[in-house]
């Protein structure tokens, strides 16, 4: 069976991105990887040159920083234009900052190989000892809204490790989000979808208290909660 394509959006990456790519290829030398450079400074060219040496890697680049959602959309467009449903069962999105262990990426990949019709979410356990306060609080609040208002039983709304079926990624291009709000919109759009969702437990990893994250607590949080508003179905007038 053909393998899902691994899609890694990144901005100003650290050396750990090179190690991530190496480990994925070590697990399976036939694995194709699409990396999207979301407008990183020229000082990061050495890192991108290193990963581009692998024949399994396709590197796409934005001239300026457009946001994580925009980077994911660029990768999805490339995959839709390059592959079809028969050669690519879907896409696995992976963060570039070391939050996703390769073994957990393989969990999602193997699940997709068995049943490519589902959407798979890598689900972390948020406890005091393994996650920064802002991450625990943010996930708890968005989980509460997602479960209570939108009736979506998702326990980790902020995980970037996801396995999405080929047909579903076409739908993702219709979503408006360009930054971290895009990932929330992907989940909220499930409310009107018949797609089955399966959560797969993964490790909770925050290197150096998540210092490498480009998430802006104020600006990006506002965008995420605006995404919630966009998915509220207006009441019909009587």
C-alpha cells in the first residue's frame, strides 16, 4: 500500500528539524516528505540545504512569513497537484520543533495504512509536570468550547500531529485560517462532516518549556477564538 505524505510546516527552524527528517527516513527510506519554509530568514538556509539533500524531501518556500495555516495549505496544494487518491492515501502533518517523536508519527502512519478513511489525531496528556502553563490552559479552554458548544469529543485541540484522508485535505483548502486558527478550523469543520475521528495517544514533549514556539499568546489566541465564531451556525428567524 502507498504511504501517506508527511507534511512539515516550519519557520526559523532549529537543527532538530534535520534530525526529525533523518529519523523519519530511517524508519522508512521510501517515505516522501514535504517541508514548507514559511519565509524564514536567510540565516536558516543552511538547515534547509541540509534537508534538501535527501531525495525523499520536497522543499517549498514562501518569500515572506504567512503563518502556519498558509504553509500547510501550500503543502496541501502541492500534494493534491502531485499525487492522487490511489497513490497517496492522505497526509500526516508534523510540527518541526521537536514536539512529535518519530515513533508517534509512525503510529499515525500505520493507522492510516490500515484505514485511510479516518482522521487521526495525536492526543497528548496535559499535566503540570509535562507541559507549560499556557499550553495547559489554552488546550483546556479550547477543548471545553469544542466539546460543550460544538459537540466534538476531541481531547487535544492543539496537537499538530494529524493524519488526514486525501479527500478531506481538499476541503481544508476552503477554510479561511492562515495561522494557528487554520488547525482549529480543521477540527470545527468536522461538525458538518461524516468523517470518523480516532484519537491516538502520543507523548507530551515541550523542549526548553516550548521556547522555540512561534505562537503569539495574544494575537494567535484572538485568531483562534475568531475561528470559533465563524463556525457558529446562525439561528433561523421565525
